[in-house]
C-alpha cells in the first residue's frame, strides 16, 4: 500500500451546494482528501453529514459546485461527457439497495456491465463464471434476485461492480441493510478484493464497526466538512474531535457500575494498551516490581484491522507511595493511563 504524497484519488477543495427554501444548503464544504492507491478508505458520519454526496462527487454522479476530483492524476471535473463515461469504466460502485435488475439472473446482472463495455459474448461468459466463483455464488448463476438473500444480492452487486477490472470501488452504505453476520461476510469479501486484486476502496458508512474491520485510514464528516482524518488505528486509540469520540465510544467505551465503584477502596485506573504492547505482560511486571496488588474489574481487546487495542479497568491496592510508583511505571510503558478514582484507604 502506497502512503503519503498525492493520492490515487485526490479531492481538492470540493463543495456541493444545493438550493433550499431558506437559502443555499452546503452538502459538502471545502473537502480535501488524498486516498492512496490500494487502500481501503472509510468516510464515516451520521445521516446528513454529506458523506454520500461526497462519494457521488468522486465519480461525478454529482458534479461538484466547485473544486476538483483527480483519479491517477487525471482531472475528472474537466472531462467531457464522453470522456467521463469512459473514465467511469475504471470506477465501480455498490449501493445499499443493490440496484439489480429483477428480470435478470445473477449471471445476467453481472454480464450486463460487460456487455455495455463491449466485451465479446464468449469472454463475457468466462468472466461472469470467474466473478461468481470469486464472490462465492458459483451455484447461484441462474437465480433471480427474488431468490437470493440480502447478502447474496450484495455479492452479485459487488461482482458486477468489479466486472470491468476497475481501479476504484465506491461503496455507499453497502452493509447497512444487512444483519451483523452477513455484514461481516461482505466486509471479508471486500477485504479479499482489496488485497488480492489491489482495488482501491472508498467506503461510506455510519457504523464505526465497519471502519474498524477493514479501513486502513478514515475521515469523519459532520455538516459537510471533514472534522478528523487519519490512520484508523490512531483515530480509535486517540480521537481528537468530540463527535469522533462519540463514534468510538459505541465500540470501545464501557461504564463501571456505580455500586462497584462504591465498594472499591483502592485506586481505580483505566489502562489503554496499543499495538504490540497489548500482548505484553506490563501489568504482571508492575505487580511483581512494586508492593501493590491489583484486581482487573473490566477489560476488552478490540482489533482494528487486525492490530490489537486493549482497554482495562483495574483496582490497585497498597500504600499511597507504592501506588504512585506503580502508576509512574505504567505511564512510562503505556500511552494512556487514567486514574478514575483515587484510593480511600492506604
């Protein structure tokens, strides 16, 4: 995965303004993003944040009011309609609602995009067979959409979107209508496509769980603006913006019952383990090095694209000086150590 510099997708000062009853509405406002070749990039935000409008600006289904969209250093915003039609052959798109033709079989739905691109019938047949195998639907070629589950429909939609070997795949809330188990299987398929085919994926979602699973980097949008952007792991481990923190809390945060806090006489500490540190015996080493004892009250380890991030709540018991030394040790070894409640009895 290429990092840094001008991205494969370069969004420069993009604005999208619509007329409204009470004046103009800025759906997208001064957005600048650089999406690297071969990465999965997530754009997350609540409904109305402008993320879907921004996605549609990338392939100019929505033409920006101002600003420029570059893909591989080619300015899409300067293209003629004919040039843009040709450029879109290298940009696949999948939607929440699948957008399949109900009168066509799974194979026919996939073949249609190949036919439009002018691929000969024999090659179309071979390519469709190959794609159905890739998305795990080799036995569903002759099934109509009404005979398929939601997850299977989305797999057909994905196969159709990548049929012409696009450089970029745009995903607009593609898992929002699916149950958690099916969502996971679709995300695994997208991850496989990204890793095996090298397709750059831009993924729009309002679910941080989706971002956590497959996105290398992500941006958070609010009121048409990008309010935070960075490596997904960094955003999860150290969110800056209040809205981002709210998103992260849906996955990482947990509350200690007041009753439990009331019964604890020791010092309550929240510890965050990042990266490889999550697998190290830091707490065990600390307990052996200092005359304190500890009780783990709550804890969990989440994996952000296979990289561990752990959060633990523990009670430290011992004399105040020993606890101070133990905390200092933890702070040297870890990025985030927060005292939630100081001990009452030492």
